[in-house]
C-alpha cells in the first residue's frame, strides 16, 4: 500500500456487506468499480455493534470501554436515573480529524455520528444526527458555515435525520430518507470542490433508517414478512440510488488519482425475530421488584422516576435497546444497594449462566452471549455496565419496558422496528498501490491506523488497532 495526498471516507451507517458485496453487487456499479480496484471484506464492529460508539471507536482506534461510551445513553454516576446521551463532549480521545488537524492537515467532517456539538478542526465540520434541531442549534464549525449551507441547499433545508422512522406510516419515511440523503450528498459535492482538504469524511444515516423501517418487506425469513408489498424493493432501490450519488461524488473529486477512497459501515443489519423483555425476566427470577406493575407497559426509566422500583428488594435491573446493559445494585456503590460486594462475582456468574440458557418463546436455544466489560475491553472508563448481553446473535433485541406479562415480545417498545444491527460491517478501500480483491476480515479499530499510514502520518502508540497490510 502506497501513500496518498488525499483521503475520502464515505461512511454508510449500517450498510450490510452481504448486500453490497453479494446480493446486489451487480446493481451497484460504482461500489463494484471500487471493489474491482481495491481491497474489500467484512469488518468486525464494536461490541455492542451500534452507531454510538462505533464511529468514534473507528476514528480513534479505541474500544467502547476506553472511550467510556457503552451505548447511546450511559450512566453519568451510580444513581438510578443518571443516564445521559453520549454527545461529542463524551469523547475524550482524539479522533482521526483531530490528529490530522494537529498535524496541519486540512479536514472536512460531514455528518459523522458523535460530532454534535461541533468542535474546532483545521477545516470544516457539519455535525451529526444527534443535533436536536439544525434550525435552532449551532451545528457547524466554523459557525458561518451554516450560512453557506443555506445558500447551497436553501435556507434551513439541511437534514441531520428523518423525523420519525419508527412508524407504520411508511411512505413519508421513505420520502424523507431520500430527501435527507440527496441533501447530504449535494452538500458533500459542494464541499469537496470548494474547501481545501487532505481528509474528507461524510456519513450517511439513510441506510440505517431504511433498514429499520423496511426490512420486513424484502426478507422472506422475517417473522413479519409481507409478500407483495409496494415496499418490497425499497431497500434495494435506495442502495442503487446511494450508489449513483457515490458515483457523482467520485466524479467531482478534484484530484482523483491522488485520492484514496474508503467506503465503510459501522455495523451491518439483520432481521429481528423478537425481543427479550429483560426486566420482565428479572422480575420473574426475583432479581427486580416493582411496587406497582404497570398496565399498559412502561419504560423502566419512568417507573424509576415515579419511585415505583423497590430498591430494597432489587438486586439487578437493565436497560433495553439493540442489546442489554445489566446493572447490579451493589451495597456501598448504588444509593440503596443491597448486593454485598463479596456476592458480586457469584451473582454475575449466575446471571450469565441463566441468561445464556434463555431460549425463544418455545424454549429453543437462541445463542445469547453475556460479557463482563472488563474482559471485553482494554479498560473500562466512566460508569460501565456490570454485564453486556447480546441476545440471540442479534436476531433478538432487548426490551427494557415492563408490563407485558411475558418475557418474549414481538413489538418494539420504542416503535416499529424491522431490523437489528449485525456484528459484521463493510470495508472497501481503493487507493494507489492497494492490491485489488477480497481480503481476510478486518477489525473496526484497524481503520484509523490504516488511514494514518496511507497518508504518511505517524500512528499514536496508544491506538488499539494495527495498520492493515494491503
């Protein structure tokens, strides 16, 4: 692998490698062309494989424990209600654009998750889907860049996300996904031609949103598959559309012969078979006690806020999501802890054994894996979960709400959702001197050191990944 003067990173959040490299390869001519000229493979994502923290892990070459970011929301302390969103201020390790900025390289960062609020760089930054409202919140660096965006797209036309992709009203969602994607790539085309840069990175969120909203319409193995739906080709057609936009962006590159191109996702996607109502299971197993069982179901966080969790009789509770974070009510650590510190490891062993044996609604094994964070990560910073639970190889998600009177549920508690995240992401690098063809699987932490080597920069000693020999 030689060195390059410029690097373009096109991030496709949730892009599924089996679709890009396999099922729809022949219908994606621009991505196929990059494959024919470059190295491509699956890439092991973070555990858990979720947008926050995966992009920051990729760009810092540090795992979630080192970042102290274990999910979209994290405990800020050992209180029972102290969950906070992991915005850019939670990322205390330098990411690739920080490192390159410090080295005097000019950077453009567009829509990369974990960049709101925007930070100062040697160049330009447009923040991510975590921006509450781009009309009322400052979402660019420098600040005046938002005026330029208004001139390019029309005033207040830039979209950081779709308004609601967890709904059964599908037509407006599909329309919004296309609008968001078209506007992001239009802005990318403008910035790539008008800003000086050695490093340019954009992330498009539309693929993640379309997977969650439309997976059941194209996957016959989905429990809720709808044969003959007008949305049967929605995901495929969108991939084809994104491929065309990528082709337009590549054609707009000022110096294509001097530019290395990486197309990458933070994780993949797969169907959802169901949800494990983890707090319902904890109630049944006598680990969690509520003073009043809710009807209809309520998120655990609301029950905690209402004072309806009996902490004097609760050993364990959990947060839901694409995976589960399990917390133990430790005496001397939590405000009303009852688990003696010397009982802690035995309780964790017991929970791991029971959770990994938990099957589907018919008792059939689903292959759940439970991890101790301190054995999963290089180190654990911040307030980490006591256990990380991946239900059913990610074909099952974690449901945190209580009130179902069952452990196995088939409706998501935050709105309709057809897909879960998959552990394998996609990696496709086309650069001068790169050998073309499929390579062995890589790891998400290898991306940043590989790009640093590609642009001839030193690799910080504390990066956890290694540069790939391509």
